[in-house]
C-alpha cells in the first residue's frame, strides 16, 4: 500500500488539469515497458526483440509529474508532444502498416484536452503535428518506411494489438478528463 500512496503523491498536482495530465503520463510511462512483451506474445520474440527500444520514451513520460511541480504548463505541453514524437519514432521503427500510427489519435485528444481556454493557441500548435503528419505522409517518400519488417500475419497481429491499445487509451482519456467537467 505504501507504493500506491507514494505513486499517488508523485502524480498529485494542485491544478486539476495538470493532475489529469500527470496521471495519464504515469499510466503511459508505466505501460511502455509492457508493450514489447505484448509484441513478443503476438508475433514471437525473435521478430519483436528489436522493438524493445520502443520503451525508451517511458522515463520521459514518468518524469512529467516531476516537471509539473515546477512548470505545470510545460508538463501539460510535454505530454501530447512526447506522445506525438514517440509515435513518430514507433512509426519509423514498426511502419505505418503495423497500425502504430493510430496512436496519433490519442495524441490529438491530449492536445485538445490538456489546455484551458487561455492556452488554446498551444493546443492548436500541438494539434498541427499529428494532423500534419496524416496530411503529408502520403506525399513524402520513405517517411513511414519501417526499419523493421514483418510478415503479413505479423502485421495483422500488430494492427489488432495497436487498435485495441488505442481504443483503451482513448477510453481512458475520455473517462479521466470527463471528471474535470463534472
């Protein structure tokens, strides 16, 4: 129980909006190291082993609550920005045909939900990154050409895993941020 209370204290923030962003960052950071194991289960360890580098972003997500203690706006900005950059990296690693680009959808949600009315300009700037990617990707050769290659069956398993993960993350975001609105 001490671990749970320590985690709650680490995530807590006096600003409710920042507190929600800290919770989301901690959940994403804690789940990052688990993703390669899901991949291993779905497509085999030999194929998934290089994907263990996808968890390199986890410490950065886990540091967002610490950043929030000193700069709440920077922490709320870091969450959708880091999510978008991590998704770009995973797209380059696994390829768009793996369905990993679907993770840009929760990044769009985070950019829209993480800011109040006075900070709307920042929201729009962060929305431009993932939306811009969807717009330019078909026209830029090699942008989503993967570093790793998978069989059609493995790609289908990755799409299933990523679509389910995005669905759960999006539902979690909706439930988490809805509590702010009453």
